[in-house]
């Protein structure tokens, strides 16, 4: 009840679309331009319905991409006193506001407090909705209908490489939202170790992997080794065997044909090669894993969430990352270190450049 008395839904209105784009990233294979034109992101009515569906599932994590700050000193003093022990109510209002800010920051997951602004606290839309659900379930569901009243379009602030800054709050410790595409799951496994940040990643459970290529490290591309054509032929024979089985699968024809076409095209391209580089072996192994994945899904009727266990960590993915600028800076400092792995180091450098373009130094 505390958060919903201090914050209003209107406090989050400008950043609500970031929640929608984070959620659509989980369930869509489209790129950023596609997502920005997706009605569930761009249309306030469709967006509200989509977010309401997530609210029904209690899928709170995506709502963390919407954030707001509040100076509690600006509240009515009686409201501050309501949430403090009676023994503290005789203190000056500014001191009481600081104590309440600390109370919220110490009890709400990933809220934000900085002693430089002792009466200010930052919370996400996630905190607001969770508090509303505890307070009044009927009002909780009405909150999503109210989201349709806000029509704030997303206007990306800049791109560097495969990283786009899609949102930025500048006040106090700020809040930044990044869209990162065409990176490996190996990289995102490292990224999510920075637990102060919030993430929405493309789902292998709900999104087909049919066109999701492997990220090849530069060291692999630059390796001067080769293997005989027999190695290629062996891989292709296995892939062709799975292709023939999938061709007989009792499944939707359009899906089956798309898989068969992709496999045939891959086989055709590799049949021309007279020797295999290490990069070729990576790609052949990836496609063999995908053939087993396709065989499991289309012939074995295995759910994607289980079939994905065979897929390599190097598969490309998409992820939305958000957090206070102070925590984003912490990530950048740690991952621009020369000892950081090349892929996450590149992303950290791109984030740094994008913030620098906005006048924020790291």
C-alpha cells in the first residue's frame, strides 16, 4: 500500500512503452524496427491489452523497465507520519522523508536510494503493480486499462553497433534502457550476472530458432586450420538423414516446408566446399544441433522448451537491459576492462559511447 500512496500511475507514463518493448522482445523474432511498429508497442490500446495479459500472468519482471523517482519531502507530512513509528513523528519533515526513503529502498527489490539525495527514492512500475495487487485486486486490473490513456511513442536516442539506447531518465541517478541484438547467449549469461540490472531476453521456449544463427568468435574465424572434405560429408549426411525424417513429420505443412528448405539450402552451400575451416566446423555442428532440435519438435512432438537443451550457447539472441545510470556505469566499468571477453566488452563500450553522446560520462 505504501508505494501506491506515494506514486501514481502517471509517474511512469513516459516509460511504460519500454515495458512493452521488453515484453515483446521475449516473444518475438523481429528486430527493433519491427518491434517499434508492433501494435502491442506502438498502439496505446493494444499495448494496454498486451500488458494486461502479462498482468494476469503476474509476469512482473518486464514492468521493471519502467521507472520513476519521487522526492518524499514533497509529500503531505501526514502521509509520511502514517508509515513511520510514532516516536519518529516529532522529527523535522526532511529527516522523516529521508527515513521513509531508506525504508522503501531497503524493502523493495531493486528500488534505488542515493544518500546524495536523502529524501529521494526510485521505484519501478513493478513495485507499483505488486503493491496495487496487495491493496485491491480489482483496482490492479483496472490499472492496465488506464495505461491506454498514455500515448508516449518510443524514440530511440542513438545506436552503436548492435546496441541501441531506447530510453533515458536524466533526473537524480537516472535510468537507461538498452536494446541489444545479435549477441550470443554465452554473452548474455555473463551479462545477467550483473544482478542490479533488469533483463527481458528473447525466449527459446516461445520463439522458433529456425533462422537463429551462431555467433562466431573472431578467434575462430582467424584460425588457420583446415580439415578434409570427408568431415563436411559426414556432418551433411547426418543433417540429410534428419531432413528426410522431418519431411515425413505429421505437422503443419508451412512450418515443415520452411525447415526443409533451410536444411536443403545449408546442405547445398556446404557441398561445394573442398575443405573445412574451424568456422565451418562450428557452423556444421550448430546446424546438426538444430537438425536434432527440429527433429525433436516436428517429428518427436517435443516442446520447444525441452528441445532447446540441444542448442549451443553461441546462438544469437536479443535482450533488453535497463537500470539506474549508476548501475549501468558499474557494468560498463567492469566490462570495458581489457580482460573482459570480447563480445561483452564490445557491448559495454557501445553503451559507454551512447551515454557519452547524451552528455553522461563514465
